[in-house]
């Protein structure tokens, strides 16, 4: 069938895009497989849900006929106090993905390239191609390195040129869970030209050990070309409400806010964000659960002869040593949803979210059953 005539007016970058494929929803697996008891460990959501104070805050949000607070004044004031920055340094997004899109729309285009790592978050190449901008994908650290599949910032520095307008750095990185050594990012910033924007994507910041985290306030004070992105979708458990934000120099925030839609955050999300920030005890409980269960899962996968990347996030990248698609399918048939990594050029890997102890027990039981039915790696 011939393409519609209007395709000729679509930029080449968009014509070449494949839509982002989210993890399978629980209800869809029930419909497809007829499995009633399903657990989802595919999208890095918080298995504890969200704080009880969030539910209380959105119970009576006021009139739904009124537009939300388009400036997010109350939430920005709370975030400013929480991070010890000024409100004018904050840009609110419909999830932190929104911030990545803002940066791309403002700074990328033909002749203005983006740089990102191999095996990094899928939205970076999507946002780049949508602006018809060139991309520089820096090879990840080799599989036999201590930080296997992680960002190679020395390689980033070597690849910098005058056409690079935006550099995306995920720390910790999705889908590998890898984390940059302390101080390495600050050293990299010294090599970046002042006209190049660096996006430090910290969606999984809360799961890092404190000693591995860059000093964000010091970096923001020194580098006006730095944007730090955070999200409420992970540790705060607000993925359904889509709320994220960026921290930057006020001049950079001003540019991003010029392309931000006037009401990109709904009233429920704004109220939920305020309540979530106030309940840091919930955050601490979530971090503790993740650290405990992540370590247990890592050991369990290794005991089953599977490779596992050292993770600083709330998921594990598991090397099945063979095409992971049949294992993924077998888990689906058992009612366990995980994420295959073929779209990240890691076809032997599954990304598995750390769940509760009960969910992780169910995962391991299902995995054992699937592996028992499969030929050995030598036969596969």
C-alpha cells in the first residue's frame, strides 16, 4: 500500500522512528495468556506503591473543572527547599521524559548533534531523531570490564566536537543499572564546552549508595550548561501520575519553560508530589527493601549460572547466556512479566525489577521451571 501523500512532509528522522514499546500491562497478559495471577517486574515501579499520605492528599483535590497550577508554584517551592536551590532553577515535567524532550526541542536539530552511550535509555535516540538531529553513540564499557556495559566518559570526551549540542548521561543507567565512579562525572564536565548542554539523568538516584552520588549542588553552581533530571515515578511510586523535574541554572530553566506546555502537570500529580516529598520515611523503607532484595536476587541469579550486572538501581540486568526471548516468553506464560533487552542491542539479557520478597520468590520459582524445560546453553 502506498504511503499517504502527507508522509513527504514528515521529517526523515520521524519517518525512521519505531514507537517506544512499554512493558506489557498486567491486564493485557491476563487477556492474552488467560493467566489470573500476574506479577509485573518489567517497568521498575516501586513494589510498595506510594506513600499513604499521597492517597490522603489526592482524596479531595478541589474542583476538577479548574485548570491545574500551571506554574507548579507550591511544588516548586517545596522542591527548592528540599534541594537547596531557587524555584527559578526548577522545570516541571510530565515525567522526567518531558525534560528530555524539552532539551531536544530547544537545542537539537540538523547539524546539532546529541551524544549518548550504547545501551542507554531508549528515549535519548527517540528524542534526537524526532528533531532530525545527528546522533553520536559512544560504545559502552566492554563486557569484561569491572563496570561492564557502563558509560565510558573518556570515550565521550574523545568524541566531543563543535557539532555536539547535547550530551545525555544516565546515572545510574537504565537498562544496565551501572553507575559512574564518584568524581568521574565532575571530571568529565571540565572537558565539555560551555555551549554544550549536559543532561545528567538521575531517575534512579535514590537507589544509589550516598558515597557514589555526584555533588549536584556544587556542579550546578559551577556549570550553567548542566541539567539534572529526577522523577517521582520510581522511589516515590507515582508512575501513573507522570511527574518529573529538572534542576539547572535559571537561564537554562527559562529556555526549557518556553517550550513546556502550560498545564503539563495535572492537579493530582502536583498534590501527590508535595505529599510524597514530605514522607521521607516511606523513601527510606523503599530503599531498604530494594537493597535487601536486590542483593538476594543477584545471588540467586548467580547461583543459577546466570550473569548479572552490578546494579545501583531498582532492577537487575540478567545475562541468560543465550537468546533471552524464550525465557521471557516462558515467564510470561507463568504470569511473570519482565523486560527483554533485544531493543537495547542486549538480546541475551532480561531486565528484572526488584519486587517484594514474595514477588521475588514467585519470580525465582517461575524461572526455575522455565530453565528446567529448556536445553542447556551448550545445546541451545
